[in-house]
């Protein structure tokens, strides 16, 4: 895992840090629930910063190149739109698609949900 240099990483609450200045990220497991907030240590700052984002999201931002992150964001947006459209397909059309092409809309929606987490 290689940290991308010179990228701004959002911590939430309107705070950003340079990716190459982050020295550690630790999930906060007490209080508001696991996976919701993180402690972020930044070079030159004695106390950790409290981020309103999960540590996995912050680490992803630290190691993902900016162009790939933008592509992933666009893909998530398209997948969310497709979920929205497919979710409105009537039971009759779903049945017809399953019979004619073997396409199971419910399976597609479930898989898209898993991909998005």
C-alpha cells in the first residue's frame, strides 16, 4: 500500500489534510459506534485530529490516486442511478425479463447493493 503524495484528504467537519502528512489512522470504537469516526495523526501536530469519517474511507483516500478516485465516484453515481431505475421496474416486467433473457432484477439489485456496501 503506497500513500499518494500531495492529495487533500477530507476528514469531515470541513477539515482536510495532505495525504503525505498523515502518519496514522485509528478507528474510534467507543461513543458513536464503530466505523463512524477516526483519530488521524498528522506530522507536526501533537494531538490526533478527530475525523467524522471511517478509518477505511480515509485510508482509501490516502492510497487511491486522484484520477482513480474520481472514476470510482462516477461509477458509484451511475450504479446508484441504475439501482434507482431498476428498483421501479414492475413485477410483471421483472418476470418477463427473467423468462426472456434470464435476467433477474432482484439479483442485480442485491449485487449492486453489495458492491456499494
